[in-house]
């Protein structure tokens, strides 16, 4: 019995209506078109044992001969099984080589030893110069590193070439699935039961706030050998495959419970968010306290050699709005609306925030204390007669990978801010009552527009919080994650600004360059700080400010603004629409300073 109930998904939203009609109508239609389409499978449970669901979407045997399984595996009862270590090499995992020198078989530091069979990167592949805020531009080779943005690639050849350049190779399908399922043949790397927030899928942050995350951001999304993100974040290419044989699911999968399974292969559709990781053969080394070996070679002889002529892809796909992979021929449905400064379009998505004041949960207000030397709590900075939060408001139980659900507002670094989605219509999104009440739980109040403006300018009265000249990557705006290395934009003298989006194209295309825009945790941009020490007051999220007219006013711009050079200005307040991505920040009157 499957772990969850589901219906068979259609082959394509564009080309079939099979899922919308009963079985008899399907049969009649098939007869009319001279033959029925063969029943598809989507996971191993769809097939009678010992058959499995193959990459073609049909049931078949995983293997009929040892050669079908690859190095380190044998075919037993039509399933690929790992060979005992002592049959993979004359010495076993620990023994002696042909020269009677004691040896052990190990992996490089950035790789994990998978059950004594092969080495696999601990993290999804990234560019050598990637960081937690940048995808990087160096495409010379793939690296495996934590807390950096993974490398999204267009095709299998690009992934293979990047691994080869690192003196590694793409993992075979058998290796990838074995590493994911582990010795207990699990459904997911972390267990048999799907969990919505363990790995980065569409459920992790709650629709429509899904987005790609740096490698290793989900510490529990790990297998028994310490390999992270095998489920979710990005689909992963495997050796000799295609865009339809990738594994593991991604952050934008509409049915993560199905698509994140270790045994799921798309087969007849191409997911949009594709990455990879590398594997390698075990390396024989002299055992501790043994005479040094004069030879160190990878276990086995079939490891591919680097291919210097392989093309490294520089034009990954994607839209301004992250497409949701539903397990059908993908349709870019759009998620967080792109703020154009024009009349808003109702997306039909319900706002997450109800727009009402928080319900009393019985929890006590947050006690932040007051520093007698500044007259402000430790999470605020003093400005004249008032204090302002150092960071954008977040729910008090928020983390780096969760928005939380607490109704109290806190000011903390490294957590997801209190983000309220709006469909850009009057009355949707965050209400003044909600923001005021959330600040009140911390013994504070919502910042007024004049207080916000002074905090943004700093004592130097700058145009932007960080200075007088716009910098496209100092704060989190549209230009920050622009794909300047894409084929359309690599030749441009100026990138990311103004060519990331401010160029003749529809916003679904993301401008000619494209941008991987998304909200980031508070304080992640160390240069995005005012002279008073207030972070993210420009970009990331529009901030709701209080006003005597009782209307909602927003300041500071956001991650998805098409003209960040204008919207991030401290003095910009010409907001005639309800921005889709907004939050708030708290202030309070400054206490008397004790000498």
C-alpha cells in the first residue's frame, strides 16, 4: 500500500485531458485515435515486484546482467545489489595491494564514502566562486561546499563536463539511488515518511514562498553517510542521462511527497530546476603505520577522464516567477508577483496573512530588556528620541529555513523575515492592525514614516542606506541575483543594472538575462546597513510604516522590484499600488539614558 494516496498525473496540461474524463471516455477516445497509450508508472510501487519504474515511465527489470548495474554492483534477482567490499578489489576495503602493502580505500575530504562502494559529493555541485549570496560566475569546474548557492545547469553534458574538470564524474543512476535510499532502501534519504519541512520543497516555506536555498541549509535533509540535499532543492543529473532522467525533486515541485522520492524519475517531462553532484571511485592509500605506497589510483578502471572540449552551459532556464513543477509537462504558473509599479494584476492566490490582529495565544510578550547606556533594548539602535529594530521584523519562532507561526515580532539576524504575501489588491496582505499588534507584543510600536526615513538616511543623509550611489548587489533587489553570464547578456558592458530586467521583454522571461530573485534571511547582506546600524532597510521586503491617515504606506523596495535603483532610495514614497512582498519593522520611544 503506498504511503500516501494520489491520482495518476496527466501527461501534459497542454496536450491531454485524460485526467478530466472517466475511464470509459478514455477508452473511447483511445479507440478513436487508433490505439491506447501505455499505462505509465511514476514510482516502484506502481510495478509488480521485482520490476521497477524505469526512466521511460514503464515497468521493467532494473537489471538482467551485472553490466547493467555498473562498478561495485551486481545483478541479483533482477535488482542491482552492492558487491561485498572484498569482491571489489583483491585486498577488500582494508587489506594489501599486489605489492603486499597494507591499504585502505578513502574519499576526498569533500566527498562521502558510500558503504565502501564509491565516493559521492556531500553537497550539490556549485561554482568555485559561489557564496551564500551569489551563484558565482566561474564555470571552470564543480565543487562540493556547504552554505553556497548550487549550480543550475541546462543539460547533462554541462554537468558531466563540470565533474570531469574536477577529476570526478557524474554519479550513475544506480549509485545515486543507492546513496539516496541507503542500506535500508528508504523512500527518502531521511526516512520512509514524507516530511514537509525536512528538505527544501514547495512545502518547506509554504506556497507561494518557495525558493532555492544554499547547500546544506536543511541539516536534517541528510542520508546515513552525511550527504545533504539528495531530496529537494535541485533535481540532479546522473550519468548518460537527459533532462527527463534527473533525480531527487526540487524546491518548486508541486507534489513533493511524490517527486522527492528516491525512486522517482520524470520519464516524460522536463523539470525546470536542474543541478547535479559528482561521484568518484574510492582511492587506495597506504594504511596508517604502513610503508608509503608509490602508487595511488582510483578503485576500478572505468572512471571518465576530463573533457576539456565539453561546453559549459551559461544560459540556465527560468522565469522571474519560480515555476512550480507539478509532475506533468511543466507550466510556469508564477508565484510571487513581480512588482512593476503599474496597476496590479490579481493572481488569484489567497494571501497568507489574514489582515487581522493576532489572536491572543496566551504567550507572554517578548522581553528584550533595555540597555541603560543607550535607552534601547539590545535588539534596537538609538536614533535621537527613539529606538528602531536592527533587523526587519520576524516571527519569534522563525529560523533560517522557516517563517515560523508565532504572532509575536522579534528583531534577530539570520532568520526569515515576517513576510506577508499580497495579491496586490486593496485589503490583501498585512494590515496596520496586525503589524501594530505584533510590535506591541515586544513592548514596541510600528515605525512611523519619518522615523523610517531618518533611520534609512543615517547621520550622513545618504540617498540609499549604504551610500549615495546605487549598487545593484549591496541590498537584496532584482539585480542582486541576475544571471549576467547568460548567453543573452554575457556581452553586455553593464550588468546587472540596468539590463537584468529593465529591458524590452515580458516579465515572465525575466528580462534578457534572467534573475533568480528570492527573499533572504535578515542581515544576510552585510553591506546593506545604514549609518545607524539598521540592516535591510533597503530591499528584501517593502516595510509597512505607520501614518496618521490610517492608510498603509510602504518604503524601501523589495527583492522583486523591477527598478531597484528607484525603489531602494530612502526618499522614495510614491507607492500607488499594494506591493506583493511586504513586512515591517518596529520602533519604540527611547528611555532616559543612565549616565
